[in-house]
């Protein structure tokens, strides 16, 4: 039993590690927050992955559900989408329209879609490549995971609502709750508009870049995203981000439809994204002392896991879900 659900436990640990520690938002000296992060990030990532794979769908559905997760965390849990004094950074000022800081919304939701959820799930699936893309949990495990996720979100919400040294207390309005709920529901609906995975649809005969080149291109795209959002003022990052999303999506969709696209290529895109966080963790929030040592350790661990996953990911066609009955 424990061996069967091991991938889910690994993802529970990896999602908060990538989403908070590797990013540099949470340092080694603040590692006491790991259990709370694991309850929200970890359980959320497992839910996103399991729902996607159980319904026989692929990465488009996965990423749409990841966006729903991001809305729940940033809207309901820590409320950064609405708190104008969140972390004392005035994040909602740039690109503000109709009372919404669109620059921050687009930036933080992308962090969750690409890194907290997307890269974490891709890394875990690659580490357990031999297990395929079938479900990891049964119904009981899925139910417990959902309960832990709800509890984690509630705990974070209560913590931030009451206020912390760097995070002033904040209370959501009825309108803000409704907006978050509607946006989350729309992401979930969109997620299931995507068709189930069918290998027979991949009939393209063109060539695709080598996996290392896919990783490099993903790293460049991630670097452009970070530089744009930390370097351009006001709402200027928004059009740049949208063009970047369209370009990356067009390339990945075109390549993934070709028969020469393999699991190694799919993981390479996530590996490139992880490399960006390995740098951002030092630059976005400079570290000193024990936290600097901890950040170095986080990067070393990430590189080791990435290398291990790359070795375990066989050059076989991607997106071949096992029947849901294997979850028993």
C-alpha cells in the first residue's frame, strides 16, 4: 500500500518545496511553516494531478486546474489578490483596473500554474516514470487528500486574516469571495472542456528539438517572464506576458502532436522552468547566513532530483494514461 501511494507523498513534499522554498519566499529559518504549506500546496497538487489522470486527460486540463488552485490560494487563503497592503509591497497598484491589480494577478497565478503545480507534478511523475500516468490514490485516499486541502486553505486564511508581522490583517468582502468562487469555477469548467488523451491524435511527422534544447527554451521563457515582471513598471508586463504565453503554448502544442515527442521532451520543459527558480531564489530575495546556506541546499537538491528524473524518464510517447481501474 505505502509503495503504491509513495508518489503522492513525494508530491505532497515537493509542491511546497518548489512553490515556497526554492522560490525563496520561505527560508530555512522559517521551515516551521512546511507542514501548513504541505497541507495546502501538497494536497492541492495531488488533487490537481489525480483528478486529471483519473478522467483520462492531459496537461491542458492539469494546467487549468492549477489555475483554479492558484485562485483558491491567492484569493481565499492568503488573500493577496485583494489585500492592497499584502507583504507591505503594494502589489495591486501596477496595472490596476476596476479595483484589480491585473499585473499581480497574472504574475502570481502563473507562478502557481507553471511552477507550484506544473513543475512539481511533472517532476514527481518523471521520478516515477515506470508507473505511467495512472492514478496514485484510491477513493479513500482522494477523499482524505481533499479534506486536508480544505483544512490547509482554512488554516492559512485564518492566519492571514488575523495578521502577521509583515502581513496586515485583512477581511474579504462578499464581492471578493464571489469573484474568486466564480473565477475558480470557470477554470474548472474550462479544464474539462479539453478532450481526453488519445495517442492516435498524435500523427505529426515533423521533427522536434532535442530534450536539452526544449529545457533551454523553457528556461529562457521563464527568465523572460521573471525579468519582465520585476523590471517593467505599471501594467507593461501584461502584454509581454500574454505574447510569451501564446508563443510557448503554440510551440508546445505543435511539438506534442508529433510522434517524435516523448516523455523526455515533456519533462524537459518542466526541468527548464525549475532551473529558473534555482536562480530566482537568490535574486528576488537576497539571503544571508543560515538562509543562504539553506538556499544553496535547496538548489542542490533540486538539481539532483531533476537529474534523477531525467534519467528515469524513458523515451516513450507522452500522455498514455493507464486505465482508472488500476487505482482500485
